[in-house]
C-alpha cells in the first residue's frame, strides 16, 4: 500500500502544465515510450524464459528449449 | 508545410505515445534469433497486421513460430538434441469509445507438442482532457495444459490471472514519467515435466508449489537532452510468495542522427535473490525441490543496440520502418554447478509498412 502511494505521489510531484504547442520535444521519435510492438514482444518472451522474476509459465507456452 | 505538420503533431501528442491520427492499416514482419552457450537456439519469424474497420474499430491479428533446437544441461539424462516448434496466433479488436478512451480485447493461442495455452486480455486506455496523463489498465487470463512429459504421464493444467496498471505523465516540456504496477496469480502445475532433482544418491521429479502470487512495480523516466537526443532510466522491483526478489535497472540513450534514422543503446542489469526452496542438495524427498537455475540467485547484464530507419522523415508519420537490433545477455548463477554462467546473443530484423 505504501508502495502504491509512493508511486502515485511520484506521478503528481513536480508536474507543470505543458501546453500542446510546447510539446515539440515530447513528440520526437526519440521520446516514444514504447518501441515497435513486434520487437517488444520478442524481447518480452526472451526475458520471460531467461529470468526468474517473470514466471516462465507466464510467458504462455514454453518456446524456450528449457521445459 | 513542415511547421503545420509540427504543430499538428504537437497538438495531437499525448504523453509520448504515438500521436493520435486517423487509424491506418499496418503490416509488420519480424525475424528474431536466439542462441546461447547452453546449446539452445530459437528462430522466431512472426507476422502482425492491423486493419481499421471503421473510424472507431480496428482489428488486429498475428502469427509467430518458434523453432527451438535444444540440448540444455537442464534436461538431465538426455544427450540427444530436441527440435520443437511452437505456433502462436492472436486476434484482437480495439474500439475507440471517444477521442480519449479506447478499449480492446485480444485472444491468444499457443501450441507445441507438450504445452498448450489459451488466453484473453482486456485493455482500457484513457487520456486526461489536457492530454498530459495517460492511464493503461489490463486484465489477462490464461489456461494452460502441460505435458505429458518424463515426470508426468498425463496432462496437467495451469491457470493464471494478471492485473496491470500504468500511468504515464508529462512532467515538463522535456520529461515523461511512467509508473506501473502488476499482480499475477498462477495456480496449477509449474514444475518442469522433464527435470529431475538429486536427493541423496537418487534422482526425483521436480516439485514446486502449485500457487505463486507475484507483485511488481516499475518507474521509468525519459528526458530529452536535445531535440534529437533523449535518455531513459527505469527501475523495477519484483517479489513473490516463493521468496524470490528481483531488482531490475535499465538505462538507455536514443539519438536521431537524421530525421529518418534513430540509434538506441540500452543496458539492463538485474539482481535476483532465489526462491526459498531453491537448493543444490536436498536431505529428503519430502517438501519442494528444484534445480531450476532461474529460481536460484543470479545476476544478469543485458546490453543491446538498435538501428531504426523510418520513411518519410520526421515530422511526417512514417509509411515504412526497417529495424535492426542486436543484444548480448550474460547471466551468472550463484549455485548452479553444471553451468555457472550463460552467454546468449539475440538478433532481430523487422520491417513495417503503414497504408
């Protein structure tokens, strides 16, 4: 619960109102939050079958040569 | 003309997500390759498509194939190589309820000889009126059938549910922040159906608890240093009821050397404390037992480099993208004797066309 409150506080601290016409920097391609979907999916699958913090079973199927 | 495009982009831009434009059809081909020093290699070609059906409704579909060749030391008592194929298909639909809210549903099916998985996910995306905050909510459920295998003569089941939320916020003219929370529950067979564990002088089938509850939190910050240069940093903490705790940190840099090109360098480092029941030696056959190195203590270093070429050049929305990525994954295992370190390499090539 404390973690949730901390994360919510983080999102609201230090924010200023940025008008749409002031967002040129944020609209650049180098500021995209998410990369290409197909590549993100491949990376997520490799991560799921090669680390313990993401349950390998959570990757949906093996596909890892390890089961 | 360029100024008008720029203002249009800036007006539409919300929280660093892709600017909202009339939906376009999209076709993407992706090829991935993984190989490591544990004699595992995987080819992964995949195809994705998105088609707008109306102003509000978009349909999507995807197909991916894993061709796996493995003779891992994890698989005890087998000297032969295993060649296996996994087919994954997905179909989905996204509906824009208004210009700030989108809901989606996706179904997914994964098939390989000893593992079948079906799942569904529901999503909600909503932006604030000022478009400086974006909320993403996701619910996922999955039903897996595992085996049969060496230690399991008949098929067993595994069910899982995931709830995830993330909030992305414009902090100032140059900075974006995203926080995410996720909770997973897995219930059912999670032991490998091929892995044996030494107890005394004998080997017994792996057994791990059938219930696993996991929580994860991430914080990500992106900052624009110059119009064509941005840095990012992310930290994630994961903990679960098996006693596993993982800290994951990531730093990265993105540079646009030309309006049609982008270079990205990223490095991820992870430190993991193993599950409570992970041991090298067990005194008796009662209780949980595993020699799955992913459940032990380990450290991971994962640097990667990406090149993306997009045409036409920014600020116009791209019609073509060609991407290349290479990564190296180094893992050091605390207690896993057969293989104390694993080194892997991945390579990716993708091409996307928007219509």
